[in-house]
C-alpha cells in the first residue's frame, strides 16, 4: 500500500496488460472475451488505429443489446452509446485519477501513455494500493 505522502501515479495504481475489443467486433465476441478474461468491462479500440475509442461494460451488453432484442452476433460494439471517455495519463497523480472516478462516478479508468493504452485502474486496484479511507470514498461516491 502506498503512503499518502508519496506521489503515487496512475501507473502505480493500474494493472497493465489490458485487452481491447476492436470497434468493429460484435457484442457477442465482447461478451465472450469478458467471460474469458473474467472482467466486467473492456476498452474499445479502433480497428484501424488501435487507439481507445470508448468502453464496453457487461451492463451495456445487457441493456443496449440483449434487452432491446439486438442480435449480439451482428451488433458491433461501436454502435453502443458512448459518453465522454474519462482517461488517465500514466504519470498523472493517483489522487487526481481517484478524484475523476468520484466526480464521474465510474468504476474504471483506462490509462494511456503517449496516446497508447497501457493499463486500467479499477476500484479493486484502488482498494489494493491505497488507504481504506480512500477506497471507501470512491465506492460511496459511485454507488450514490
């Protein structure tokens, strides 16, 4: 666990090695990849430039694909509604990233370094690497 006084960065909090789903991939493939990786969300990366375009969550797949009667084998993830994408720079102060999570009430923040996706920070990552009080504040802000 990091000390509060040390200047932890997004890179310190993130878990590296994030797998993207391509923007032209299907909801069905995204769901299978989430199951295989045991994750609830994946970054959506452009098929042509591999830059992050958004995020797809298991909730998106249920509400936007399954519940509306779409065929998950033909519905591409780039058709999912995307809000404003919140990102963290790898060298950004961890406290700034946590503030973003609280402000935007999000569970995960993709981390980029020089435009490349290098990791993701989830609430679990915060809980493993920050004081319990910080984790509690993040969880409280998201659930409300």
